[in-house]
């Protein structure tokens, strides 16, 4: 936590909190427990140091007590984000600009190092040379003031939930270099009365279904590659060492195979009881040529199986 910050435990843990108490070893000068304006249990960071809290959370399985360590420190306006990447924050108030400079990939983060300034950032600039952002939780998500973002021509991946719930985000241009756009990467749930446009120059088809990369109620997408075109021009992939196993006692058949090529490929299965049937791409698509999502299939013994891939 940033020194001087007050944050609700629900926002911090993303879980329902029933009770919270400070461990005996905790210096009372480091944090103070209080209720925020919404009546939620919150932590106020008073001084630099470490606090240990015993928190009772509620999930689908019931109640559970967990111990958490809260580190309070002064938030840094600049620092290392990768072996050859640095970040910096400039500006003040709710007009801050986050800039990433360097090349290659960032370090692996659960929370980004600019997290303490999330609610103050209005602009994000990702410099040329940066290829991948390894941030697990919303690299630029839930930024209530974020309006503009600049993506470099070297970027290869936009992570899951990258701009999730950044409701004021304006128009975005995705460069042709991008090869993966993560789940709910640009998803909005409110939009705050604004509708933005994503111009997608990459060969990755953005979908409002499945991975729900965006919400059509608040975002429109202009794409240079349609869903069908993507199937033709995308990645080569090969399969080898296919092995079949039959377990008569449970009347099941399994198979293994090795693949090479696009690591993000999706695989589809087709079953037939006719060993002479010619299996083509049409077996995996609907009347419009789009790949069909199929439920799990009971691959019983004696059936021939074929696989196709779709990005």
C-alpha cells in the first residue's frame, strides 16, 4: 500500500470480508482499521512498515480465516519494470501520465508497480521496443481517469483484463504486431455515457463472445482481418506422435498428440463412425463458415477422431 492511502479490503482482496483484526505483532502505528464511506472495512496506511492482519473471508465454500501481510511504503514515481524496461509517472492530481520505455518483456508482476497511482493516471504511453507485459491483474484496468493509451508497433501481446473496467478509455489503435489479445482486455461494463472505438490492425479477431474482449454496448471494433480470413492466413501448426489408448473396463478411448506451432491455438474435435468419411474444415464450421463451439464429446471406443485448430 502507498503511504497515506486508504483502501477497502474488498477492493484489495476482491473477496467479501466478514471480520478483520490486527495480529499482536503488528505495530499499531503502521495501519489503522476503519470503515470507508460505503461502510466497507478499510485499511489506512499511517507509516512505512509491515502489518499482519487476520481476515475472515467468505467464499462459495463458507468462511475461512487467512493471514495477510500488508506492506506500507512510499510509492515510487519511477523504477524498473523489466530487465531492460523502466516506468515513470509524471504530472499531478488526476492528470498523471504513465510511460514505459525499453525493449523486450516486463518482469512478472501480480500487481503492477504503478498500482498505487491507478486512480490518478489519465494517459498511458508504451514505448517502441516493448513486446510483452507480464502483469497478472489488470495492468491498466479499473483506472477511473484513464482516457488515452498509445501502443507500440513492437507489441506482441495484450494481457488478460489489460484495460478491464477502465470505463473512460477513449479510442485505441492495436498495431499489426499483436498476436494475442487477452480475455476481457478492453471490456467495459458502464462506459460512463461514452462509446469508444478500437481500430484493430492485428490478425487477431476480437470477439464480443467467448473471451469477451470487448463489450459492444460501449465499444465498437474496426478490424482489418475478419474471422474467416484469420483462419486462412494465420498460424501453421503440425501434429505428430498421435497415440490412442483404449480402456475396455470403462468403455473409453483416449488419445495423445504432440503439436508444434502457434502456442495460442484452439483445438476442435470431430467424431465419426464411418472410417471412410473425408474430414474437411466444413466439418468444424457452421453455414456461415465460422468455427462452432462444441460441447465435450464422449469419445467412445471404435470412433475415428480428427482435430482442427482455430486461433
